C-alpha cells in the first residue's frame, strides 16, 4: 500500500485540511477541526499580529494537536504575523495571494512547513523549487477568492508536475470527491465550504441556512476579470453587481458594495453580504459537527473505493 506521507508530514489522523476562511476560522474553530483529526487552520486575512497571537493562544487552550495558520501575503501586517507564527512555533503555514519567497529562508530555518495555495501548474512548480513542503492546488469551483482552472484539470496536472504532495481544493465535500482527488494524484484535500455548514462554525445561522438551500447553479463569481474574483452564493448583492456590470459602471463603483461584504454575511446580512461559498454548497443538506463532516468524508471515501473496485472498466 502507498504510504500517505501527508498525514505523517503534518502529524494528522486524516489527510484533510480545513482551509483558512477569512473572518470565520478562528483559533477556537481550527482547534475543533484539529481535535477531530484533520488539520485546522486559523485565518488571518487582513488582521494584525496581536489578533493572530490571541487566536494561536485560543487554539492551544483547546488542542495539543497541530494546526496551521493561513497567511495572506498581501496583508500589510504579513511580516509581523510571520514573526508571531515563528515565535509561537506553529508547525505549518498555508500561504495565499502571492509568493512566500521573501520569507522562505525564515520559515525553513525555523522548521516551519510552508504550503502555498496555487491556482495554476506554473506556481506549483515554482513553490516546489522554493522549498514548499506541499502545495494546495485550488480549483476555480472553490469558495472565496478563486483562480480560473478547474480542480479536475489543476490537480491532475500539478500532480504530474511536482514531487511534493499535492492537496486538492475546490468542490470537495464528500467521499466521492475525496476519492476523485486521490485518483487525480492528490494525497489529501483541503475543504472550506463543507466546514461552513458545521455546528462549530461561527457564521450567522442564516448564512448556514442559505448554504443548505443553495443549488449548485446558485454559485456566481463577482469581480471576474478584476484582480479580485470571489465565488459566492447568488443574492441581492450579486444581482445588483451583475446588473451594474451589464451597464458598465466604472470599476471602483462596481466593486464598492463588495468591500467588507464577507464580514456582513458572517454577521447575518443576507442581502448586502457576500455569501462566500463554493459550487459544492449545492451538495450540503444538513448542519453536522466538524467531526461528523470529516468522518463522513473518510467513510464515504471507502465506499467510493469499493464501488470503483466493482466497476468493469
Ligand atoms: C468563506 C470563505 C472564506 C475563505 N477565506 C480564505 C482565506 O482567507 N484565505 C485562503 O487562503 N483561502 C480562503 N478560502 C478558501 C478555502 O481555504 C479553501 O481553499 C476553499 O474553500 C476550498 O474549496 P471549497 O470551498 O470548494 O471547499 C475561503 C473560502 C471560503 C468558503
């Protein structure tokens, strides 16, 4: 049997990562995921180093298991956050929105594993060359800020292009999706949307209800063609956005209602909030615990494998 080196690499029980989710995946939430055997991730988005230190402390009160910190490299507090992460001895960082190249030496000399999120194969190769421990290949069906290449294409091609572990993200919320990612060459998955529909997730109940009601066709991308494409569930905010885009209002006017819109959704504003979620929201039918979410994926993966073995191909 092939050894799953990702579990060993990250010190986790299941090859599942909870993706960092801005303003949502706090230290408490990440700790719940890590306690359930996957890798929890603290989001830091545009927050400062004081916030990050507090969140790491909150996680450590609740778990002795590993968790990661997601660092958005465009955050003006990025350098200070990295100092906190290294001082605190966090074992893994998941980076996004750019290249971690300027900080790689510091990360590696402190024994911190770096897992960049990549939207295309070229970036995966570059990150391997820089010394990344693994890459998250995130397809365009993901929730939040997205690239344009689908998970199906990206994971298969990235897995051929690099020797470090490839973690598939985008459109995975059950065992079938997990097993499909393994077939494409991934050794683990990162999920975001599936973790939104959990009891422990600190978003407003109305946001969770909307996720359960969503069909796969309710997923739209605001800001495509700009540097800020974001996948979310259709609502008044997005209807207005597309109407304004159709009438070709200036870009700053078009993008203005989107500013701070995830925070509004998290607080329960279903009209002017951005209900960030992936296409796979269409699959979500019930609010589960974090543990149930993880275990259902792993049990479903076994069933998917059994089915594959019976197929006469
Ligand atoms: C509400 C929301 C917020 C997100 N915020 C971040 C973030 O701050 N940093 C990041 O690297 N990825 C972010 N993501 C992406 C997730 O970490 C993950 O890669 C993605 O959700 C996987 O695709 P899925 O939603 O289909 O499971 C976010 C996703 C969602 C749904």
